[in-house]
């Protein structure tokens, strides 16, 4: 987050500098436009990814409850439930992996507390 703030401050400085000097260098001016745009996109993507992760956590909990109720009765639908369990556990494992990488900044740490469905 600190890097994004520093990039934002630097890009505002570049814009002010270019406007003051008459925009002689088009490359610096274009960079001063692209950097703030990337900054805004990054700031927008952080809450969207967090929301997506919380929705994923709630979805896993809902499926876990449904599966617990469905396991009480033996039906052919249990095969479909097993496929859903496999899919959700795979998504959970991917999210937990990305949370441990550099992209973990965008993913809330609550995802590590979620246990796979068994």
C-alpha cells in the first residue's frame, strides 16, 4: 500500500512538473498519466478482491451446511455434491496459496482460517 501511495505522489509531482515546464517531453507526460491511472485501478481492485474472497468464504460455509444435511440420506445427488466439494476445495486451496504470495495483499487473511470440506 505504501508503494501505491508513493507512486501516486510521484505521479502528481510529474504532472505538476510537466505542466509548469510546458510539456516538452511527451514520454514523461504520458508516464504521469499512466501511473495515476494504474494507482486508481489498484485502489479499486483491493476492495473488489476482498469482497470476492468474503463471498467465497460464505459460499463454502453454505455448501458445508448443505452437505452435512445431504449426507444423512443416501441419494444419487451425493455424487454431484462430491464434485461440488472438489471444486470448492480447489478454489479454496488456490486462494490460500495466493494469500501466501506477493498477491496476498489483495486477499484477506481470513481465507487461511477456512478448513476444506471433508
